[in-house]
C-alpha cells in the first residue's frame, strides 16, 4: 500500500501512524484501513455498558477526506443498532456534517470513543439518527453479534478482545462518556458564541434590571419611609465607597505621583458632595397614592387590550386552518400512535385477509435485450389498504403525507417482482417514497422503481416477430389467506405515458391479468401480471440484412454474362460474394442469443448463401466441360489432320447438331468451300479422307469417327443459368415473405 501513496503527504503520514497505533484490537474498539484504500477504514465498537446497547458489537465505515486531519471524516454504520441509520452518513460533532466543530488534534481513536459515547444519547432529529425503543435496541444488540462484513470479512465474534471486568474497561467507558460530553459541550459553546456574541452585554443588564419585583418597587415609590431612605442612602454610599476603594487600590500602582495626589483630593471632597446631594434631594410626597393606583389600572387595561388582540389573531388562524393534523405541533409518531401498536403484524391479524389494491403507472420502457432475454422498466408502484391503527382525529378529513422515514416504523405490504434480475428504488435527491395516511386509516403507499425482469422470447420468426413480456407482482410472505392482492381499478389500474417508445419495437398494447400461484412448500399466493406486446420494426433489418444479402445474390449472377474463358474475373467475383454472405451471417448472429432452433433470418441468409455458392459451382462445371471439349478437339485434329496419299480428299464442317446422315450428304465438299475456323469458333472441323473407289469403305470411316458424338456446346449452361437462378430466387422470396410477414 505504501507504494501507491505519496509518503510525503501529511494525510498519508498521519493515517499510517494511526493504523500502526490501532493495529491491535482492544475489548472496546478496533479500526484498520482497507487493503486497497488507505482513506477508507472499517471499525468495530462495543456498545456502552449499562445502556440499551450493552452486549452489542457494531461495525461501520470511516471515509476520510484527502485533507485529513484538517477536515473531518464521514461515519457510516453497517450494523443495525436503533440509534443510527444503516448505510447513511450520520451527523455528529466529529463527522463531516460539522466541519466547524472539528479539531485537527482529534484522531480516528477519538471518533471511535465519540461513537461509543454518543450511542446512549438522544437523536433529536439529527441526520441519520433513530429513536428506537429500548426493547428494540436490546434485540438489535444481540443480533449484531452474528454480523459479518462482506467488504472486509470481519466477524463480530472475533473482531474485539473478550470483555474483562478490569480497570481498563471501566477507564475506556469513562473516557468515551467524557469525550462525548466534551465534544457536545464544545459544539454548543461554538454555536452559542456565534448566535449570542452581539447582545450578550445588554441582555445581562436587562436581566439584572428585570429581576426586581415591580410590585415592591412601586410600593417603595408610593409609601417611602424617611428613616429607611436615609439608612438606605448611607448604606449605598458606603457600598459605593467599598466598591471604589478596590478599584482605586488596583489602579494606584499604575498611576504617576501627580495623578495619585489628584485622586486623593477628589476622595476628600466626596463626602461633602454626598451631603450636598442629600440636602438638595426633594422630599417625597406621601399624597401620590391615587396617581399610583391610576397608573396600575391603566397598565392592566393595556394588558387586557393586548391579550384580546392576541386572541383574535389566534381565532383567525384557527378558522383558516381547522385541521388538527395540519396544526399539530407534537411528533407525528404521537399523532399516529405508532409506539402504541405492534406494527410487525399485519392489520386485522387473525381475521380475514387484508385487501391490498395495486395500480401502476409505467414511466418508461428503457430497453429490450435479445441476448439476455430481459427488459428494463421504470414505473410508479402504488398500494392501497386500510390500517385502523393509523387512524387519527380530523375535522375536515384531510390527509397527512410523509416520506420514506415513516415507512420503516409501520406495516407495509411486502410486494416483490417475480423473475426479476435487478431492481432498485430511486433515491435522488431523497428516497422516492410517498406515504399518505387518511383520518379513517386508509393508506396510500407509492414508490418509484426501476426493475429488470426476465422475458421468455421466441425468435423463430425473428426479425418478423412479436414478443409478449410480463412483469409479475406477488407478496413474498403472506398467502392468499392473509393478504389479497388485486388490481384496484381493473384494467384501468395500469396507466402508461404516451411518449413511451422503443427504437426496435412498436408497443402494441398493455393489459393486466391476475391469477393464483402455488408453491408446494408455502401455499397459494395472489399474483398480478403487467403484460405488454411488442412488434419489431422490420425496416432496420431490411436495410442491414435483407437488401445486402439480395444484392450479393444478384451480383453472383453477373458471372453468367462473362466469357467462360475469363477465369480470373469469374472466380474472383464468386469468391467475393461468398465471403460477403458469410460476413453478413456472422454479424446477424453476433447480436442474437445462441438458440438451438432456426430463425426466419437464418432461412433467408442461408438460402441466399446457397444461391451464391451454386453460382460458383456453375462456373466450375462450365470450366471443366470446356477443358474436356478442347482436349477432345485437339485429339481429333491430330488424328485427321494428315491427308497425304489419299486422292480426292474431301473436307467438311460439322456443327454439333448434325446427324450422321447429314454428314454423309456433305461428302464431296472441298477445302475452299469450308468456313475458316477463326470465323466459326463454335464449329468443329473434321477432316475426313474419303476414297472414291469404295463407297462402302467411306461410310464405315464416317461411322467410326462421327460415332464419337461431337460434344455439345458448353455455352448453353450459362444461357440456362441466366433464367433458372433469378426465377428460382424470386419464387423463394414470394414464399418466404408470404409465410413470415
């Protein structure tokens, strides 16, 4: 790991040092980084004793920023504990949610001790906090001992040392509690300093002024006692002198001699000025009782007027919004009485099956995969049922709407997607879950889900096929005796967006069905089906597969019009078309599943390939027959070319269509009457030496040589192919498109 990081970085140095310090586990905590990531640690802490978490062993992650230790880490719990949410960054004074309270001197060990110390505290609505009951937390504490982390492979049974009742354990507990108290106290001090820095002095003065009793103050003003007033004045002057003397003594050390003498002179004159002020003070009139009573009455009248205005304002607000659910200032749990019921059981447990209505709005049909034989769909799944445990008082029958946090505390149907491969609930920006509760206990539970499910496809007519896929919904735990799952509004329960479209398919229709599904080990379950039929667009495959294959077949027919002696031209054309057809077949099968039956496109491509291949074989036959013909012509020329010593020799020209009698009637033609061989390349010239003396011997010689049967002209094979190949291929296309379209 050291080779992967810059060892000169302060964060890397700090983390290396802390990893060495926390290498050995203790009986209360242990933390180590992952093998492939130094900035992600996995930790294990033991629940604080004498609390609801006693006996629990909890596992989690600490994700450290690159600026560590200047910025705080993020803490994520992986074990259910009832105090912090699982898989979510929790909000503590030492976590990334409060960088203003983080101190660089704190370490990962500090974070572990703080987690232990914060566990018994109240959540108070902080991010990632939970307020489970003590019974639930104790049950989770016992269950946590069986947890095993899939990422680091840590088992809670062996993660920490056995707990011993020694001084080390008690010291760690005290240290955790003290650290949590200090961290929370520092956070409160920092926030109070920022909020109260300005008006702190004035509030203190106001508090000291307001601490006096107004009735006693008014009575003292209305009925003064001269003796008490005089003694009070003396006492106040004495106290003032006592208060001034320490100040003078404290400041005299820093004064110059001239300033010290001036201060002593002012102190000598102070009693005289006090007596003068006492003499100048007017005498209090004792006949002002009526004025005081009038002031008190006016004060009460003003207070009554203010109170009436407040009542009128509250009455206006109450008339504007009379729904107690909207004006409720307590916790929602108290309004719905969630803690008073056991929501682990379904509503009306032990009675008839609870009906749960379902409706679906399909948002998008994302993809259809022929290779994997599945489809991906995004939809809004809504459930409707009645749970009288959630009923609440309301004057105008208005509902309350909540997000996904309340779903974890109440009973909801356990609907799942049958034959699904992957599915998830969207969580941007928060979990896309909505819970709406009505005063009579009716509940609407909605969520936004993306699911990838299996679709059994038949490709025997591909790409001229239609596919029918189904998305199946079913309760996982409750049979039809406990939960009756049904479409809330029949076929109207399924809504689709008009803008849904796919590149390769045309969506023909959506419809719903329902039936019972039986499992031999558990029983009968209600199952709902979302069926949709897809018709594949053929135009893409016409351009990419059918037209190229047809053009290659037609290109192979060009060789029928090329001279049979142009061997390189006809051979290269035939091989090119064969290889091109092979490439087209390979490309089509690469994007298809490896099914064991023949598809419609396979029939077309392989028949086209056979036509191309037969055109190559046709030229091979033509070339071979031409070679055999030329060899036999050469032998005949060598055999009859010499006519020396034979008198009255005759020469005749025979076409391949002449019979033996026609050849006999041509006897007597001279050489000059013959057509040259260059002018009639399709004729075969045979030199026959005939003797005038014996007519019978002439007939025997003609029969012997013409009996070889002149080989017919091989150019006729190309003539026939020009008609047979196109006609057969057109006939095949008529049958193919009439059957599969």
